C-alpha cells in the first residue's frame, strides 16, 4: 500500500516506539495521523511536532482497556476521518519482575492493555477495513514472547499471541497483516520484522 494521502491510527503514540512510528509515517507522506494514548497533553505535544511537518493530526485520549469508550471512539473517528487505511497497535505495558516477585495485577494489566486492548480496537477497525476491502494492521510485539527473560515474568503471555494472531487473522482479511517485533531501543533500524500475508497461506 502506498501511504501517501492515506490515514493511519497509531496507539501508544504519546511516547516511545509509537511516537517514533507516528513521526516516521508523517515524514513518509501520510495524509492524517490519528494518535491514541491516555495522556492528552503528551499526545498534543506529539501532534504539534507532526503538524510542523505539514501532516494533519487528530488526538484521541483513550484507555484501550475501556472497550465501550473504544467502541464509541472508533465510530466517531471513522465518521469524521475514515476510512482508516493503516492501524499500528503499539500501546503496551511491560512490568519488570522475576516470576516469584511478580503480582497478579501486573499480569492482568499487561493482558488487558497489550492483548485485549489490541483485540478490541483491531476487531472494530478490521471489520470496517473488510467492508472497504482495504487496510493494513501492524501489531508491535516483543521477542519476550519467544525468548525467556528472567526479569519479565508476566510479559510473555500477552506478547506471544501477538506473533501468531496475524497468521490467523489474515485468512479473514483482504489485505496483508504484519507482526512487528522491536527488540532493541532506541534503534528502529535494529527491529526484527515478522510478516504474514496471503501469499504465505
Ligand atoms: N521498548 C522496548 O524495548 C520494547 C521491546 C519489545 C517490545 N516492545 C513493545 O512495544 C510497544 C511500545 O513500547 P514502548 O517502549 O514504546 O513503550 P512506552 O514508551 O512505555 O509507551 C507505551 C505507550 O502505550 C500507551 N498506553 C499504555 N497503556 C495504555 C492504555 N491502557 N490505553 C492506551 N494507551 C496506553 C502509553 O501512553 P499513555 O501512558 O499516555 O496511555 C504509551 O504511549 C509495547 O507494546 C511494548 O511491549 C517494546
């Protein structure tokens, strides 16, 4: 898909990898970027940087664990700025703990943001992409879903499915889906990409 003139929604856009992806998409010629995270002030700061590059932005302060609010937001966004051509799922939480020090609420938070929040948003947007027969969805996952890390005991359960979900989703969607796993920061050049598309099925 040529991204020039297209609309993208990026979650986790208030900082870190999501912000970096948003800025790069702006430089590549995206027409509008919809920036999603909870912190409205930080989103506004990122939006100002992107608008300085001549790209339209919309900020949406949203907690992805609140599925009703996500539902309402997607309907509003699609009505006002749709269609959305590219969804980048980058919002995430990662607690640093050994298994014995970890607490159930940490695992619950990681599952509800990284996995279920991603699912809620992706499901809503994918349905609309299917009806327009156009769209790309990128999940930012982690090598920690595949590699054991003694200090990140609760992180693998939400990360691992993000590697495999695109393989399952792609059978139901008209276009390519990709899983992207950054394993070293702050160096986007060192990302390891796993992609899955119809030709592999
Ligand atoms: N950093 C790494 O080395 C690394 C390596 C592998 C994978 N990853 C994955 O890459 C993704 C981004 O990592 P990062 O380092 O950029 O993380 P980060 O700097 O901590 O940023 C996380 C982003 O997610 C948003 N977020 C968190 N909880 C949210 C919620 N409930 N609803 C909506 N947005 C929420 C945060 O914004 P608000 O706080 O404003 O909501 C923020 O924009 C994560 O999924 C992470 O697991 C990172």
